[in-house]
């Protein structure tokens, strides 16, 4: 008589007689979940870190909150932007280029709630507060079955050719500025929230078609991807310390719980063959001595974390588990220790022989065995000669609460950018080569320390037309005047006046300067239209500063002394923080408008304007304008010229001319009679007795290569009058 031997291995399938025999005869129950061919790999941590655009790349199903790279599913070519500056007399023009790109990134094959932080090349592109560190348009399509095509993709591809990607959550970047990323699309990772709060492994299993009847590990996030559904299920089973039981479909169970009580029957046939109740313990070194678990740690910006578990005793085998889940260090340590304990406890096996009436006991079921302490799991089931033989392994306790360290956190800096603060002014005469064009200086910063740059537009016709003007320079130290300095002397240090200013944010600082440093040009600032230097800077808190020891009216701006009002601009002059744009001569007399748009400005833009007077093109007004009577009824006028160059008097010689020739214009306006103009080529003029017959006002200007200087004025009474 032939003997029928049916065996089910792995502790995965079982059930009533029909189900058990049917399964053993070859009926496959979710082969991809239950039977693992050699070499099949589950989900890996590295698969979530690298962004790809390869055709056929798997898109994961995300649960909870995870950080993933996603797959680029659509992109435009790089868009080039060009701006030109300079090109005035004696200087070559400079053309700068910038690039933007638009693209879409698929993130999840199931709907999501939203996207939090975004990293670009490992640095934050979008902060926890939703603020952007670089300028871009951005939209999220959460993956509903009703979502419509993205308008940008539809415009580029055509309304009928743009897919809606229903059921796929994806993000669209529109004109992302690439200057911070080497003018290429950076490697992006996204903090994606698919479900509110932690999600149980059992809930994930149920969604992918696997049953789960008991409590399982809670995960902050999980990415369901890999070679197969089975691979995902096994990964979750490992995290929960469970195994699969088939009852009309595979179901995850695990750890302590309700068990079937067994008593070994020890039939004669099995007794003769040595079957019956038997115990076997594998050598201690057959189980791993250490186990390393890698996972994603939310406390480390979802960077990979590592927890190790070790047991005492013999052996040098090591095991490594990769869990593509977001969990804390304590939970990861508990999972690692529980997994290592399972490896060790499963060295012990028990063989139990039962009557045919116990066919209903399924592989994977928990049992207790008379005379054998603890809980056991049916690993293999066989039927021979109407005797049911169960091969059982010991069940270890589940994960226990443990304390663990996540290690040093190297989180990406998340500094708020704030909105753009902008000032524009005509650049006055500084220690530079003489200018032949008016120059517009643009200073910008943010209301928070993270601000880096903004794109610029300029207009010379009141905003009717705008031209791209490149980007801002490095963040400037700037703000507004709270308390103006009032009037003061231009020739000596002003020890009486002070100016109180409010800087754009608290992280901006000002410093004191010694006399020598001031003489070398330190702490030069424009306050309103006056150039000042300050020797003492006192912080009053909250970004407010009081400046004293003032040097007033610097570089020929003495005409602006005392003209400031509250709310006027304050900018610390630094070549590295000023974006300078040359203006055509036709701009003199017009108002230059500047518009700046930074990453933190949203749909708003910062606007500033500056009246262009040609201040850098003309010499400063003459000084020491004086009159002396000669005794013959005539009056000798004298003055001292100044120059657009050579501001520091370091050699005892006159300042260089700075103009094509030395020429002056005098406007002589008597109190009675017509006015007249005189032009001279030296710094003196002789008034006739007739000029002094009545009170007279003389206005003096130096004639420069590009225009007249500001005036110096002298009013004289008639000779003989007191």
C-alpha cells in the first residue's frame, strides 16, 4: 500500500483538511507573498535617497510621513536668462547668465495629505514653515482619482497630451532658479505626509492585500516598494516580530497570544522510527551574535540611523536588517533586540506526533506542548499513515521598551528667509575711477537672516516698461531711520548729533571704528541722501542702533545734511553688497524704479525708487567762497575748487582736477538790475564798483566735463551799507 506524505513548510499555510491538503497539493496562495525564491530582495533604504528619471522606475506607496526622492516624470529644457551691466566709458560691459527649469516629480502611488520640507542636494530648499530658500513656483497634486492635468504641463504638451496622473501624488516646480545648484536640476528629497500620525504595520498590510489580526508595530512612516508584495509583507512582519498564517488568505500574527494546547501521542509507527516527541537545539554559533538594523530616523531629518543588538555567548555571525520605515531610535533598538532574540530562540525545535483528528492545526499557529515550557509556533506540517506530525519552533517574547540614542544629529540648517527689503540710490562719488555715466546702486536684504538674493527689474519710464537687471549682490546691512541726526558740521567730527536706525533684522550688526579706520573709509553709510561715517555704534536691542561720533556730508554730500526724516533709508556702503547698474545719460532727471522678487516674497515684490541727478558725473561745489574789498571800490572773490577724485588728502598737494579743464560759472544777480553770467578759468573773480552799487548775490558752480557742480552762494550788501 502506498503511503501518502504531504508536507507544508515555512509555517505559512494551513487550515482545515481540505485547505491544507489542497494547498500542499499545489494550490498556490499568494505565491509572491508566501514563497520567497532565492535571491529575491525586499525594499532597500538606498532606493528612497536617490532621485531618478529612468523609465519604468517603481513609484512607492507611502504611509505616514516619510522622506523620499521620487522620480522625475516630466521636465523642460533649461531656460537661460541674460542680463548686462557696465559698458560705460573706459569699462567693458559684463553679461551674466542665470538658468531656471520646470519639472514634475512623482512621489507616491497612493494619495498624500501634503509635503513639508524639501531638500536640494542635502540643503533645505523649503523650510519647516513652508518658506522657500530659492525662487520657484510650486504645486502639489495629492493623487486623487479626480485630479486634472497640471496647467504648466498642459500648456507645454497640449491639453490633450498632458496626463492627469490620477492616483499618483506628484509635485511640480515652475521656473526653479538653479544658480545655487550649479545650474542643474538638484537632487531633491521630500518630506511627504500620506497619513496623519503613525500608522500600524497591520494597516499597511491590509491595504496591500495581506490580513493582520493582531496588534503590530507602529511606524511613523513606511515606503511600500520592492521586488514584490511578498517582500514588502516580510519586511513588515520582521518589524513586528510576526509570521504569516493562511486562513482563506495570508494573515500576519506574531508574539504571545492565544495558543492551541497539544499533547504528543507518540504512535507506535513513529516510536519505531524515532519520531514521537523529540527536542533538538542547534549550536549556539548557528544564530547571529550581533544584528544591525538600519532605518530612517525622523529625529535626524530622516537620515539613515543604525541600531545594534548583541548577545553573549559563542559565535561570530552577523545579521543585517534594512527597514525602509521612519521610526525613533528607541523603537529601532527594540526591534533589533527582539529580532536577535528570535534568531536565538528558534534554535530550539520540538517534533510532535498527533492523531489525524488534529489535521485542523495549521502551520503558523501558536501552540503549547505538554511538558515543554513556553510558546511554540508550528513551522512544518506533515501527514503520513494518518499521523499528523508538527515541527515547532520556540516563540520569543516581543519587543520590549528600551532606551537608545539616535546619535549626533547633522540636520540641515533651516533659517527663515523673510521678505525682501530694498533700497536704491544714485551712487555718489567714491574712491573709484571717474565715472562717465550715472550709476544706480541697489542694496537688498531680508527681514530674516536666511535671505540670500532676489531677482531685479528696473524701469526708467515710471513703470511702463521693465527690463531684467540680473540679481542682487550679497545681503546688505540696511534699514530705516527712526530718529534723524538733524543739522551738523561737515568739516569736523560731529560729537553732538546722533542717528537712531532700525536694521532689517536682529542678526545684522554694526561695529565701532577708530579714527584711523574712519580716515581709511570705514563705516561709510548713506542716510537719506547724506553720506556719513560713524565711530560709535550702540545696540539698543530689537535691531535698533544709535550711531554717534559722526563725520557728516562725506564725498560732497554736505548739501543733504539735516534733510533726513523718519523712515528714510540707511545703507552701509560695501562694494560686495551693492548691485551697481550703469544708466544712460538720458536717465538724468528721471526716477529709476527697482523691483525685487526673492524666494520669500510670494506674489509680492519689494519696490524702491531713486531720483537720478548725475551726482557722480559733476564736480562737488567749490568751498571757502569769500569776498575781500581792494580799497579801490572793487571786490576780489576767491574760492577753493574740489574734485571728484582724490578725496583723501595724503600728499599735501592739491586734489587732481578730475575734469577736462578748470572752468567756473558765476551768476551775478544784483538786487536791482538784470543778472549776468561770467565764465572764468581760475579760482578768483574781480567785482567792479558797479557790481557793488547795490546788494548782490553771486552763485558759483564749477563747470565739469559732464555738467555743472552744485552751487556755492555768497550774498554781499552794497558798499557802504552795514
